[in-house]
C-alpha cells in the first residue's frame, strides 16, 4: 500500500445541531471550521464535512438502496472507516445502546479472505456509516 492520505467527503445533513451531538459527542470527532451551513469534522483522521441540504427526501433523510453482501442488506450509498480492532470494539461499545444498527456488529466473511468486523448505522439525516476492522490489515484488498 502507498502512503495513507486522508480522504475528504462532504455529505448532506438536515440539521447542524444534530451533527454536533452525533459526530461530536457520540462518535467523538473533533470539530474544525464551520459556518451556519456546514461543519468540518476530524472523522478518524479524515476530513468529513456536514453540509445542510434542505432538499433531502420528503422525510428529511437520504434515500438508501440495499445490496446483498454476506447475506445482509448493505445500504447504498454508505461510507466509513477501517479502524483497528481495539478502536472498533471501543466504538461498538460506545454506540451500542445509542444507535439503531442497520447491520448489527458481527464478523463478516468469517474464515475467508477479507474476514472483518463490521457494523452499520445511520446518522440523524439518514447517511449510512460502516465501521470495520481487520485482525490482518493485509486482508483489506484480498480476493
């Protein structure tokens, strides 16, 4: 793998106060620059920007589709990060009674190439997030 560089991702949200609780307090992300329409977050060493979009779906949330992966309905679109197993376990424990999981924390592809811990849940605006961890990071791009 080449040198890891942070990604930048901007996502639509319906309310910045919800974001301050969800990304700041619940997920523990540090807040960076902001305005009345957006907030920069240190999302596990990556730059995530939450932008207010009043044109979200009729329910004020992002519209999702689901594709089957390992027998589960994976939401599309989604984004997330690859954490260390320790970080993943800490986050799972931190959010377990505060979010509704789309896919409960479990080990995907157990005993196969690409074995990983994964969990999916939504932010308040309906953006789907995935957090995963590999015991062997060389399996990240395994066939």
